[in-house]
């Protein structure tokens, strides 16, 4: 059994990431093996979690993967650990739009039978904090709020007023944190700046967060709360069992996965599924490498921030040509969001790979939300008619928004065609989580030429 805590808040901006990452670092500093998790589709927070724990940050997304996979994916990530810390998303009870509790932190807490620690931004309140905590604790009796951490507390006097107000609430105060500039993490148009772009500064911030939690929180009480979680039935998710393939040829096709500072968005399970499906997964950095890894027969370019590195990506002309040649050969190429922009003819006027006859640029408008998608065209990821759930999150636009053969038909929030299927290329703004559709990994590897048969 893995001891576990869910770190939630009444709303975004209360300090969940700071507290969750600080707890991970503080408990890891005590010698515990800590498993980090994040509710929802967020790619950036798990990078900070990984710094704090030395383990891959993993997402728990009931919309994209299905509620039934939440516990198995959790157990897969937490195998062999002493403690799991799960950072929530948005407010505790916020989830997919018009879907009730689906994909909310509350739903994940209930599935995991995990106690919740509520992080409250106390900067503009005193006695009202008791009403707030009482409301969240009583809203859903299946959600067990086992403690509260008060964040952004101004002074000893302020702390006294807050503790006095919460004295009769039945929810113990397990931490009080003052404002501390050292723990702050810079943000920009899509949230926090990823770890890969500020490695040394990120390490310092995570260390400061761990020290702040160590000094301001009752780790013994939090550890006891985590250990109060009951055993979880069922088996851990296993990528080999998920793909269910027969061994293919002797040679393992080499799948190159883009990484580095410009392409930081990925789920750990994608590489695990590609490996289980018979591929050899290698990473490369489009900012530094002038050629694809030798023997590349398939290419995965995930999300990230190419708009921040447009000049550098454009200047790496040898790699742009190599990507275009691979795509032109009919090899499978899966590109999501940042990958879509990289394959376009240009991004903000700078030449990109030119695989797609489309122009991309930054926009003032944020596109954000879950997507229910249907494959419009046969591709290396899906047969036409297959359904997959995903997520969009970007401040860019691409024109046209769909090719002659579109990737997806989106069902909500409005019906539209989106993305490009062109030869072996599948390029789209929609991020997907292959744990919810492992057949995508099987199909992709099979299209590499030497993959196993489904």
C-alpha cells in the first residue's frame, strides 16, 4: 500500500503547485521514495515534481484516459514508493465542462480513496476562512478533507486569527506558509515556464519550496494522514499488457521523439507504450541536433513552446530538411500542437519544416479545453471513424486550420474539422494521452515497417 495525499485548493492561484512540489521535496529529503502525480492534462507542473522527487511526473486524467484507468495508472507510477503526492487541478470540484465531476480533483481523490489537503490563499481573509473550509469539506461527503494548509499568511497576528477561526471547523491546520519570493516560479502565456528552460533556477526554486514546507508544515501530521488511506484493490497498469501485441520482426524500429527546451510536453506513458509495442525510442533536441537519430523510421513531435524559440528552430536548416525528407518518404510522423507548428511552412514569418502548406503565428486568443474527437482520415495513429479524447491549449493559430484530409472532427465545444493527414503525417493541435488509446502506439509502430502485428 502506498501512503497518499491529494493537494487541492478552492480555486486556481492558491499555491497548489508550490505546496505540492514543496511537500514532495521535503518528504524526499527525509529519505522517502515519493511518487509525483498531477490531475488533468498539465505538462509543466510534472516537470517541477520530477525535480523534487527524481521520478517522472505522471498525469491522472479521467477525461482522456477514462475513470477506470485512474487507479491503475496511479499504481503504475507509484510502484515501489513510500508516498504519493497528487497535485490537483483548478478548484477541488472543477472538472470537464458540462460533465459533472468528471476529471475533477474531487473525482480522482474519491477513486484513489485518498485524503485531501486543502491549500487556502489566506491573504485577504481571516474569520471567513472557516466558512470557506467548512463549505468545501461538507459539499461532498465522499471527499475526505483531512487538513488545511494556509498559504500567503501575512503575519503572526494574521496566523492567530486564522487558526482561531478554524479551531471549531473539524479540519486541522497542518501548515502555515508566509509569502516567500524565493519559491516563486515565473509564468507566461501558457502558465509556468517549464523546467527545461530554467534548469538551475528551477532547482533553486524547488529547494526553496521544500525548505518552506519543512519549516511551515507539520510533516508528521501529513505523513500520518497519508498513511490513513486504505488499501487500493486492483492491479497496476502495464504498458505491455495494454498494447497486447505479438512480437514483430527482429529489428526494432527506431522512433525519434523531439525533446529539449522547445518541445517539453510529453506523457511518460507514450514512450513506455511505444517501447512495449516494439519500438526503440530515442530522443533528440531540434534546437541542437542537426540530424535525426541514425536509422529513424518514425517521428513523434509533441507539444511545447516553439514560438519562444522560432529563430533557433528556423536557423537549424539541416534538421528542418531532414524532417521534411523523412515526412516526404511516407514514414509515420505524429505531431501535436508545437509539433504541428514546427511542420508548417512558417511560424511568425520564420521558415519551419515546410511539410504542411500552412502558416502559423502567435495569437491574442487562448484556445483551451477538452476535445471529443473522431478521426476523419486513416493515419498512422487511427483508422477513420475511431474516437479519441484529447485537449487543446495554445495561443497560436494555423491557417488553414485543416488540410484537404483533416486529422479530426471535433464534437465540442463546436463542431469543426481540425489538423492534417498527409501521407504518413498526422498533425493536430489536439494533445492525446495514449494510455487511453494504446492502439495508437501499436498502429504507429506498425507503420514504421518492422513493428509487431496487432
